[in-house]
C-alpha cells in the first residue's frame, strides 16, 4: 500500500477516535460520523479495526466506562443519573448493567470504596510507581483559564516506558520538518490509576503557534476550560503516584469536580526523552465548581 494511502487511512481512524472522545457525552451516531468523514460505514469500521485492533462500538463502551469510573469518585455531588448522562448513557439502568459487567461490582459499591482494590492492583503493575515514595501533600495548584490549543500528535497504546519510542518518532518528525519552536504535551485520555496500564491511550503531542500546512501528522483540538495547574518535578514513576493523589485525595477534598475533558502535562523537561528519566512539568486537571 502506498505511503499516502496509509497516511490517509491512519488519519481517518484517528479522526474517528477523536470524534468519540469529543462527543462521548452524547448518543454517538455512527451514520452521522460516516457522513462527516465522507467514508462509508463499512470502510470506516474496517479502517478503525485495522488501526486500533477493536471495533468502534467496543471502543465507545470502553471509553464511557473509563470516564464514568473516574467521575463516580471525583464528582461527589453528582448523582448516578448525572454521571450516566455525562458519559452518554440513555438511562441509569443501562449504565449500572454495563458497569457491573466490566468491573464485577455496581457503581454504588465502586463509589463506596471498592475502587481501591482495583487502583492498588494497577499501581503494583508499575515497579517504578510501586517503589516511589514522593509526597505531594504540600503541593498546591493555581486555578487557570486555558485557551483551546491545536496539537499534532502520535498516539500510543499503553502507559509504560515504551512511550519513549513514540516521543522519539515525534522528535524525528520535528527535525525532518525543521520545526524549532514548540511545546511538548502529554495528553492522558485515560486515568492510568483506574484504567489498566496496557489499555491506556496516551498522545505524545506538540503545540505550535501557527497551523502547519500539509502536516503528515494528525491534529486535534485540546478544549479550552478551567484547570487546576500543578507545577512539580520528579522522576519516572512519580506521575502515576501524582495522578493517584490528585484524583483520590486532592480532588475529593478540594470542593471541585472534574469533567470529561482529558488532563494533560506540558513538559519543560520530558522524562521519556531524558537519560536520567527526570521530568519537570505543569500538569493540568480540568475542574468545575457549582
């Protein structure tokens, strides 16, 4: 298959996934998506399965449950029905049924503390996170309004040290295209302290001031919004510990709730590219207050 055909197919598959994440709180209409992308439903399903190894409906279900499992813990003032609607479920009953199929417990049991067994088991699969002793209790955020940003990206499946190879590919693309002014951004579509690390979707992104004409990489819009910004530094493994702390300690005590927008890190120093695996980041958690 020709290179430009492969790039076109890759772009369509990525556009489908971006659409799913963007409209996960709605009843996603596959016919409408097919019309928007100007490809047949058959072609759309085939390209998506080839790129991501699962069908579109499986992906929608998985993303909804990941978002819901997070919101159940962080949004204490939201009812079960509220959370079901935020994640695109037509009814509370439908939400409870698929949640129990996935986690073997009800959303209510998850909310009451059963999630801890699940999250602790995930952390033990990362030796560096398990051995990390970093303390975030004195870390305080700045509350900021962030404008929307266009990001050029390469997707990575799994949250582990192999992300380094994805960042190296992105770095090679930057050098080949003589792009010198940019920011490095890591976009976390999934919370890796709730989602098994092998299933997490992570985007290695670069942010540039102006749109790049004829770019061979796909792009997406990171939404504007209100975020809690945490500035800190550390080494590989500490990010997982931070996310566990920020969602299950800081956020629960803060009085804020989170949204379905993805959190992201802007790297001043990127541990995936540094020999010493140390980082310096500004980490942005989407929040709301009512």
